[in-house]
C-alpha cells in the first residue's frame, strides 16, 4: 500500500489550520470570560467601597448630632 504524500501533507495542513482556528476561538472566549470576571469583581469592589463610605458618612452625621 502506497501513501500519497501530497494528500497526506494536504490533510496535515488542513488539520493545522483548523487547529489554529479552534485555538483562536478558544483564546477569544477565554479572554472574554476573564474580562467579564474582572468587570464583575471591580463592580463588586466599588459597591463595597461606596457602602463603606456611606457608613462612615452616616457615623459622622450621627456623632455630630447634639445629644440631650
């Protein structure tokens, strides 16, 4: 049985191109997931910071109120 080298090389090239496309798509999806996670964490951190600042302002107002 004889192997046709040109057909074999063509199949290898097609597999390499397909692998490149699949790898590129996976890289794009992974990058999108990382960006989405980063945005969510940044949003959560800024929300926690705003809550902390509001509590500090509330405590300052409470302390400034006259007692008696």
